[in-house]
């Protein structure tokens, strides 16, 4: 299996991942793999409703960061998505 190096992880995100692994009783590697799998299998509307989707205001890039949106922001995103589903 290939190894991947991920650069640019800020301190806050690193701590959140470590806490998640610790709280789940799993290794850090297993935790990151689980988070990546969950992100890739999730659909955007469900991820937004869980506060797992963040839009980088500097670009159109979508990034997965658990809990990064407030409830109001996640609701606004869900509402915007639902209006596009009708098109």
C-alpha cells in the first residue's frame, strides 16, 4: 500500500484529530484513514448537516474539517444545496 504525506496541517486540526483518535480508542493512523474514508463516502448535503464541510473563501476548493461550520452556516449551505437540487 502506498504512503501519503500530508503537508500544511495546522495545530488546531492536528489536535482535533489526536483527540478524536484518543476518544475513539484507536491509533492516529487508523483515525485518519477512517476520517478520509468517511469524507469520501459522504454526500455533501449530509456532510454539511454534520458540520463537516468547509468552503475555502480564497478558492472554490472544498475541504473536510469536522465541526468547522456553525449550525447557522451549515443550515444556510443545506438550504442553498436543496434549492439547486430542484434545477
